[in-house]
């Protein structure tokens, strides 16, 4: 089962408490893990705090390889579309999510 990143130092925000509680809920985790989509959650510092099993199936990365890192460090390589990162950021800010197929 995917892991959550260890809590960061400092005060716990209500949204972080809610996120941790929600992902600890077994039915929600099973639903996320059964998805054919990669699900990634990041914190306010844009560091990955959660990946689902769909992410591991699609990209081959285990949670320990991704948690605590910026997603761009893991997924963007020399053959990636140079505009992809900006497109992800823009869509997440305006729409709250992003979906694409990429190399």
C-alpha cells in the first residue's frame, strides 16, 4: 500500500490533518489504488506527500523513491516536453487538476 510522507516539522494545519485522516481511511485508499490513473498529492512546498498504486504501476517508482521530492525531479527527463511543467502548474492552479499523456 502506498505510503504517506512523514509529517513535516511545525504546526499541523487543519487541511493536513484532514488529508492524513482521509488517506488513512481504508476504502478511500483502496479506491485510489484501484484507479488506472496516477494520483499524486503534494504539500504547499510542492513536495510529494502521497502517490497511489496507479502511479507505481504507470511509472515504476516506489513511494520511497518519490515521497518528499518535487514531482518534476522524478518525471521530467531529457526527452520531456519543455513546456509540460508550466502546463501542469497552470492547469492545477486554474482547474485544480491536470491530465495528459507524455513521454
